C-alpha cells in the first residue's frame, strides 16, 4: 500500500479489501479470493474505473484515427463475428476469458517488477493500461424488439 500511496494506511486498505471479500487472512498471510479486484460494492469506485478504462481506450482509438492513413501509435484490435449459435458464442466467450485472463496476469506480473525497479528513477513518469473485454449479444432480441 505504501508503495502506491501515502494517503491510505495499510491496515485501512486491508480492512476494506476484507470487507469487499477480495482477500482472506490465513495465519500471517493475506490471500486473494478472486483473480481480479473489482470494487463492485462501491458504485463511485466502479464508475471511476469505468471512466478510466473508457477514457484510455477512446484516447488510444482517437490517436490512431488522427494518424491515418499512417498506422497509429497504439495497439487496438478486436475480433468480431456474427451469425453464431448460442453454443458457439458461449464457447468463444469462455476461450476469450481464459486467454485474456492469462495474458493480463502475465503482463501484471511483469509490470509490477518494472514498477518496483523504476520506483526511484526521475523519469518514471509514465502510466500504462492494458485491458480486455468480451461482449456477446443476442441480436434476435434487438431485431424483434423483445
């Protein structure tokens, strides 16, 4: 906690993570109970996180469009398919979640190492965000108005 902010005592952070069910204390160890921390019980925090993610994604997309016809500076890709059955959409959803989670965990581990290494550097002024999302929709509901 102290490596991230001086405004929040570590015990307060631990108490909040316990309250949200994100961690458990086992003997003298704090263990995560999920593979991601989403402050779902705190609407303001969720909206703040949503705004940060959407803002950074929009900024990346706009920078790329403004560079056209040259390639933009940001990696932004998506896979999009229509006319899938429910079973196929569910299979792709599961595969996407599994592979995305694995990639994010690997990137997170390396980012933590680099942040620790760079902590005392005067040029450590950059921030980094990478994300993934999966969206599945039954288009028949839109077409029939149901």
